């Protein structure tokens, strides 16, 4: 019966159930991600590969911290800021986290208005998201400058385990690079939305599909991923 189903000319391969149906979908040269654009599918694949990289970084950090025999610096002391002659632990990190999480909200609203084809609100919200991201990067640059002036280097630091510096600069630097790329991409897409490139099918990157604002959602997927990664970095690096 299974062979009959596979060879029946009147039956679509998509109608075959089970593992045979999966094999039929792939072998019949159909799109593997049905009802999903290639742009969105490729972004998910990229984010999956990026997840593996960040996971390797965090696992390496945890392994190093557990295995080192030298005391690990206390994050509450290292990342404290002196405000009014009083040291406040992790205040800058808390503000950075709030800014980045807030940017996810503006990005979600931008996607919503994008599919409503409200160009003004979509562009404004994407620029607001970019502003949040730029603020985060600026505060991260301040954090790096502060620690470098206090003697932290990739090969050592004045507070204990030498691996602290390399772990800090590698993990936060890699994430900060992602945020910076996202900010640039947000500004570029917001400009295209504002000009109406998606409505008039103006030649250029990501504007070949008239009246289609899916690129805003794809940008949102990337941005939400960057925000989610920061939550894990915040939990494992700053709170542990």
C-alpha cells in the first residue's frame, strides 16, 4: 500500500504521512521549509549556527572558571561604579540590560507596523531600536575603558585569575560586535522603509519584492536573538 501511495500520480508527495512523506518532500525537489521564505529560513539557520558559537564561548568560560585554582574576581566588585562616594555593584550592567531588553519591545512594534505598511511608525521604531542598541554599545565601550584603565588585560588582571580578562573581552566583544552590526542594519532598513522602497520596488538590496516588509521581521529575528544571548551572558558572567 505504501508503494502504491508513492507511485500514485494523482497524489501529491506532501500528502504522504510519516518518514516516507519527509523523504518524498526532499526527493521531489520541493522547498524544505513550506510556507516559509528562504530569507527567513536562512536567518534561522544563521541564528542556529551562531547559537553554537555563543554556547561554546559560555561553556569554555564556565569550564575555565570551575577548573582554575586561582580565586575568580567578584563581579559585584569588579563591575561596581562609584556614585556619590558610594560603590553600587552592577549598576551599569543593570542599565545596559534594561536598555537592550527595551529595544526588543520597540523592534516587535516595528515588525507589527511593518506588516500594516505604516512606513512612518515602522521606520521610527526601527530607529528607536537602533538608538537603544547604540546606547548599549556606548555603555559597553565605557565599561571596557574603565576595566582597561584599572589594569584588566586579555592575559591578566589585578584581581585574581588571569583567564578573567580573556573571557570578558572575548564574550562581551563578540556580542558587542553583533549589536553593532544590528544597529547598522536597522538604520539601513529603516531608511529604505522611510523612502518607500518596498512600495515602489526600487532596485537595491532587500527591495525586490514589492509591498513586502518581511525584511523587517527578519531583522527583528536577529535583534531578538542578540537580546536573548545577552540574558545568558548577564546570568553566567555577571551574576555568577
